[in-house]
C-alpha cells in the first residue's frame, strides 16, 4: 500500500518557523521573509515529486539554504543607496525580540559564512552535523567545528547570555 503524504499546507505549518530561522541566520531580518517565501514556492512546485518517506524538514532546510544564498548573491549585485540610513526592522510581533535578541541576530549575521550557516542549520534548524556537512560541502567533523567556533564567538560577544539561558 502506498504511503500518503501530508497536505502541503500542513508542511508549511509544521516547518515554517524552522525555515524562517534558517533564512534569518543566513540573510538577516531584512531579506528573511523573501527567502522564506521563495523557499516555499519552490517546495510547493517540487512537493508532488517528493517521496513520501523523505525527510521533509531536511529537504526544506536545503531549499532555504539555496534560496538564501541566491538572495545574498542578488543583494551583492544591487546598488546600495547612500543618502539615508536604512530603517531597523520592527521588533513588534517578533517572538523573543528584545533589543538584546536583535543584537544577537546581528552577531550571528557577523559570523564568518561557514560558522553562521553551521550554527543556523545545527542549532536553529536542529539538523545533525552529517546533514549540515552535506549542505556546506565538507565533513561532519568540519561542520561540528564550524558550529562550535561560531557558538564560542557568540558566547564571547554575549558573556551573560548563558546566565539567562539564552541560546542562538
């Protein structure tokens, strides 16, 4: 008997938050919503061909990774206006969005690329290091090291966050 897949709407409900966290870590708050939308548009097109036993979360994180990288590349090609300072995104309605949380996201965005991505995929999305290594191109040990170095840098930037129990 053939296994039935869940409706796509349920997939979005179940994994939307994880995909948004990954997008925010890779492209920042400004472009995360666009990357999230692009991820689910691409996923919706490919979902009918996805095997019923596939790891949907890992599949979505892979798409989010690629769409986020595309967004970063696209942003690098866009002209940068210089007349005005950009507005900081509003924290209203964003869970856990105290000022220190926005500073934390800025610190995550400031990490070197591999560290930022390893932290996002392992700590935000919950992927095992083996899957992180496949996304980043390398070994599980290298992914573990990159995530560890990233977390160490974040703890250095926010030494009192461990006392509050905050984690990136």
